[in-house]
C-alpha cells in the first residue's frame, strides 16, 4: 500500500515539476486588463471615448487569444517531448528500480495527459488530432512494453 502511494505521489510530483518548470522558463503571454473606465457604465450607455476604449480592448483581447493559442501549442509540444523522454527512461534505465521506475512512468503519463490538455487550448484541430494520435501510439507501445512483452512474461513465470 505504501509503495503504491509513493508511486502515485512520485508521478504527480514529476508531472507538476515538468508543468511548473515549463511555465517558469517559458512564460505565457500577459492578458490585457479590462479598462477601469468601462466597469461602471451608467444606464445611458457608453460615451464615444468609452466605445473607443472598448474597441481597443477587444482588439487586444483577440490578439492575446491568438498568442495564447500559439503558446499552448508550443507548451504542448515541449511537454509531450518531456513525457516521452520520461517514459523511455522509466522503461529502460529505471526498469530495475521498480518503485522509482513506476513512479516516473506514471509521471510521464500524467505529463502526456497535461500535454494533450494544452493541445486542446491551441485551437488547431490538426494539431489536436496529431497530439491525440501520439498519445494513443505511446499508450499502445507502453502497454505492450510494460505488460505484454514476451521477455517480461518469461521473467514473470520464473
């Protein structure tokens, strides 16, 4: 039971480490602030100056959304690369250290899931499909490697 909890804890910590690490070294765009003059509009509606401020804010907001979508796409690609490296490490180098290897494996899977979620923020359906395809292929290879590989079956039966 304690080993399982440790693997889960390690996996979550690895995913958080990657997620926060990317945000520290590759910060996202800053959202525009809503003009304070537009927060308390009276019953008479907006003045011409307020309408101009609102139009400017809407343009800045659209530019921010486009920039954030591109940022999310980049973050997704970076995170997925890290997750694949973690998965490879857990199935090769850390194979003999079961507890740590399984924790890193879980962390890699959680990081992959985070990358897929960030891909959905990219607003590019082709990119989203590509990321989901990569996730599916990785999951299939990982499942085969970890659970069905012929050498693993032989060593388990001994």
